[in-house]
C-alpha cells in the first residue's frame, strides 16, 4: 500500500497489546504493519482497520526451519524477522518503532533549507522518507550552515542515504546507569537532523528507525536476550556494523528528526541486569569492527566479509558470525 507515493512497511516487536497503533492510525493505516510477537504463539489482539501481518515464534520456526535460531527469543531483536518479511514486500522504505513510542506533535527539524538540514512540519513517515531521499555530504565537514569557499563541489550532497535514525521527545533512549543517575533527564525540543560523519559511529536505537531495503542484508539485530550472554545492545552493535559498511561503500546515515514521544515501558533495574555483561564489550566491539579492512562491493558481500573477519573469538562470537552469514543468505532475489 502507498501513501503520498511512498510504500512503507512498519515493523513492531511486542509482548504487549498494540493499542498504541490507534495513536498512529493517520500515519500507519495506509501502510502494511508487521507485528513480531515475542511469544511461542500469536496472542496479541490486533486493532481493526490496519493492514497487519502477525508473526510469533511458531511462524518464524515454520518459515526459517533449521535457521530459525538466528532470530532471538525474549528480546526485541525478534524484529529482525520482520525486516526480512518487510524486504520481501519490495517497499520503498522499512520502518521500525517500539510499542511505547507515540506521535510527537511539536514541529521537528529545521527550516533553513541549508546543507544537511530537513524541513519542518513533516509527518513521521514523510520525515523519514525525506531523510532517505536527501543526499549526504561525506568526507568533508561544514564550518557553517552553508558551503563556504574551498569546499569541493564533487562531494557536495553526493552520497545516497540508506538509514534515517529518529530520536525522541520526552524520555530519551538511555542506558540503565544513566537513567538511574539522571532520572529526570528528558528531551523536549526540536532536533536538527544531521549526517553522521564518515569514519565515526553512532548509538543506533531501534525505537525509531527507517531504512532503505538495500541495507536490509546488514540490518540484523544480532543474537541477544535470555538465551545469549548479552542483551540490549542488539540495535547498538547492529548500527556499528551498518555504519562500517556504509562508510566503506560511500552511503550516508542521517540522525535527528522525525521525533517520537517515548513513554518508557521497561523497568530500569531489569535493564541494568540485562546490560551488565554488554557494557564492557561495548567499549571494544566498535574498535574490533573498525579494524576490519573491507574489500566487498555490495552490502550483502560486505556483511558476510565482516562476519568472516571480525577479530573477536569465543563461543558467542562464533555463533554470531554463523548467524550473520545465515542472515545475509536470506536476501537473494
């Protein structure tokens, strides 16, 4: 289905009811929604009037067979299955959002029309689409809000953007230690969208994210959750891998608007327990990824190459590398 000429598929992981979709009806009703229920069987009641495909562990096992283990259970990274199903729809854009995120009704973005900005007043779907359609400047940094003397013309707005990373109004996406130290920290202001510079990384949150189907072979939220040593770094570490490939192939990532209103549903003390093992690894995981020399020329090939060259050893990393290769193998025409 298309709205304003854009065909989007929206992926939602959940273990709760999805009544939050009613707040998104105007935005989401024209598009397909994929619900990834993190339970053995489908039990979530779906609101009427939406075009929804609903999956649980049962459907994941049925479709992926012996490879279904690459989709974790008891973790929001179950949404990876939704990415694959969304990719099969051949949309213009794949969007994912958490079930505790709601429309942000204040004006987003900036309206100066200058390099690396995006227009005010766009909706959620339109805002993400606008980010993906805008070209990015990589390799050189602006010293002002416009191109000044000496800025090479060839690199100006020349890179295709594959990822639109949205932020939050209200409660930011914080790690548990920061949330405990700064419980009153909130965001309630307009956010300027920027291009993430080449050669640097970002903490990519899966709460409010959109991407072009072309990057789907690398948009895998890894093995995390109850059955694995690490949790709550699935989207973060996925973002490191995605950024490494985008930098190598010359693609851009934008971060900022559109915003969502985040009303946290998770428990900070449970999150602290989940994050504990991954905090130390997070300090060196990105360096390990950064050290890999890529030679591939396609996103899928680069992802497989990263799996083969990632300089991390141990039972978990061996299984993760195997899972990454199996994931990339799903994306064949």
